[in-house]
C-alpha cells in the first residue's frame, strides 16, 4: 500500500484513501455502529449519553474569559459526543 502512495504525483498524492469502501471495511463500520448503539441505547448507556450531551454539546464552546485553547478543548469534547450520536444514528439506519 505504501509503495502505491509513494508512486503518486501531484494532486493524486493527496488521495490516500482507496476509491470506494471495501466489503470488509463496510462490515467493520456496521459492527462498530452496532456496538455503540447496543451500549448507549441501554438504560445505563442512555443515562451516560444524556450526561455527556448536557456537559458538552448543550454548553457554550466559548465563554467570557476563555482562551482559544479552552474553546478547542471544549469543542473536541463535544465532537466526541457528536461522533457517538452519529454512530447510533448509523446503526438505527441499518
């Protein structure tokens, strides 16, 4: 795989993902989404997810006196929760 990447020139060198998704990769993605769904749709998982949403997504990223670093940390935490929500949504669409 690395040899193929090294051989690329120009803009093509930026395309490091192979075109399309392999069957194995798609199956792995479905399995991951299913596990997130299983975890966070259970009563205890839903409780934890609700708490994570309350302390990340529902709070402002920038507050008076916060630095860019503080805002970046808050946004990173919120993004992790958004990724969990996206995995749950993916599993529910299957």
